[in-house]
C-alpha cells in the first residue's frame, strides 16, 4: 500500500513539473499582460481562452481519453498500436473537417463575440491552435501511458519556453496585444506536434479497427457532454459576466480565477495526469478500496493546504505582479474560487468509479445537471452581486457535483472514503482563513508573518484534533529524524 502511494506521489510530482512551468509562465507574464493590456483587453483574451478550451473538449470527441482507457488494460502491443492509429487518424479527419467548416465563417464569429469583424484574424489563429492542441492530446496521453515522464516534461517545458519568449516579443516589441498571445500559443502547439510526431508514428501500425472505434466513441461521447458541462461550470460565467457587466469585469474576475487556479494547475491537473493510468491499473486489485480511500484523504490535505496558502497571500501576489492598480481588486474573489477548486478535486476522485465500471453516461447526467444549476444561479446572482455572485455559483455547483458523484459512483464501485476527515480538513482551512481578517489592518510585513503562522498551524491543529493515524505519525517522525540527523 505504502509503495503504491509513494508511486502515485512520484508520478504526480513528475507531471506537476510541466504544469508548474505552465503556471510560472502565467506569473512571469502577469506584469507584461497587466502593463500592456487594459482590463477590457484581458477580458477579451479570457473569452477567447474559454472558447478555445470548449472547442478542444467538443471536437476531440474524447478519443485520446478512450485510447488511454482501452490501451491501459491491453496486453498486446500490436493491439495498442492499432488502437492508437484508429483514434489518431479519426481525430485528424475530424479537425480537417472542422477547419473546412469553420474558417470561412471567422468574420461571423468575430461579429458574434465582439460586435465587429476586426477580430476575424484572431479566430483564424484560434481554430488552427485548437486543431494542433487536439492532436497533441494523443501525444501527451501516450507518454503518460508509457510512463515516459522525462519526455513529457521536456516537451512541456520547451513548449512553455517558446510561448514565453514569443509572448514577450509579440506584445512588448511588436505591440500585437491579445493577438500576440494566441499566436504564441499556436506556435507552441505546432512545436509540440513536430517534437512528438515521430514518437506517435513509432507506436502505430496501419490497422484501422472500426469495431473498437465504435465502442470507444460510445465511451467517449458521453464524456463530451460532461466535459462541455464542466466547462460551463468553470468558464461559462465569463460569458454571463460579459453580458450583464463588461469586459473589464471579465478581466478582473479572470485574473482572480487564474491566481486561484494555481491549485488547479499544479495539484488537480497534475494529480489527474499522473494518477489516471495508476488508477486504471489498480482499481481491481485486492487492496484497491483502502488505496483509493487514503488517496482522497491525502489529496484533500494537499488541496486545502495549497488553497489556504494562495488565498492568504493572493492580495500580495496580485499587487506584486500587477503593474496596473485596476487589477488589484481581483484578490477578493480568490478565496471563493480556491474553495470551489477543493470540491472540484474531490469530485474527480469520486467520479473514477463510474470510469472503472464504464458507466460514463452518469458522468454526463451529473455534470449536465450541475451546469444547468450553475447557469441559473449565475443568472440570478451576477446582476445582483457581480463577480462575487459568479464565484459563489461556482462553489455551489462543485459541492452539488461532488455529492452526486459520490452517491452514483458508490453504486457501481464501493469505496468507504474517510468523509469525516475530508470535512475536517475543509472546515479547518476555512476557519484559519477567517482568522486572517484580524490582521488586515496591520502593515505588510506583520501580515506576512501572521499569515505564514496560520499555514504552519494547519497540520498542528489537525494533530490536536486526532486527524492522523499512528502509522502516519510514525512515518513523519522517521522522516524528521532523518532530516535532523544529517
């Protein structure tokens, strides 16, 4: 058991390096974005970013996810290569049709989103970037399947470095603004395609399996609806904020969301990337129930601790990196979004049971229902409470979804999760953040010291409340002895 947990932590840490680099780019570029883009322009970029993400989710048809699921349990190397060729060639055909269908209407998209056709070039770039991103999903999923973590990280870092350099050049020196950002992303995606296509071709054979493709589409298509619904929950509020408020409010909210999203990128996405192949390989093992139960507890501990740290220091982070004071108020939405991300991370673990049982239609039902509720709450709250209404709607949606996934997954894959410990973690984190308001009127350095103490208190309070088991404390004591005896 301990070996499996260590392996999971190792894989998550390895894949998180690529995601850490991605998030570091966001921080590095914050002075650039806030210095050269108005809040309205940042709002335009946020809308384009959301649109791109939704398009990838829809037009990928989740074929790479299905490929990973099928190949994880396949022992025949030739079968794996055939499945990869089948799904990849199908995806290539889909994106070819996508571009032929959408590129002629890019001016219409510009008018639809921005009430002017001057942004038509943006959609030309966006559609091409989406195309390469869909193809690159297969590269990254295959690298995860083969556990080629070094290659995965190397490609990720090269892509991120290229995007970083190009962003600086296009925005600062050529003055391209938002267009420079999406052009940088297109070039970065093309770079990944060029670097990974030899690896993909090496792992393919020219054998198209239409029978398996039908089964994989039956598995993947319900996930499209659940993913679209998930995008509505996580990103749809930008469109509603834009409708009821303005692009400036979209920009401020998006910056706060991006700061809170550090938890999402560094922990949740890294965990999902590293853990999914491990989960598929262990779900039918004798100790699987205890394994997944402990994974959720440890995972939630990390999520709450990280979210607490980001929430406590969000004001200082934004003021440090933002050159434009118009962005500073964005820190006030960070704690709300951070709490929402905790429930997002928890629901992912719960949802795995439906994947193991291949009951993905329930994923679609649950997430679609949550998306409808989210939309309704946003419509009610945003006109009254602005961006804070959007943040509250996000929390409510993830709480509903995590509860629903727990109930439905338990019907098909029974795991006795340590729910009381998970609740204790979340309540402790919220309480410590609440205490931080006492220090709001103190000077900068005093606030930093007290906030740091609150983070240190988090594991100590849990120890006082008997959160840890004896063997967990023994491991911590053994580790500390090794550290202090060196």
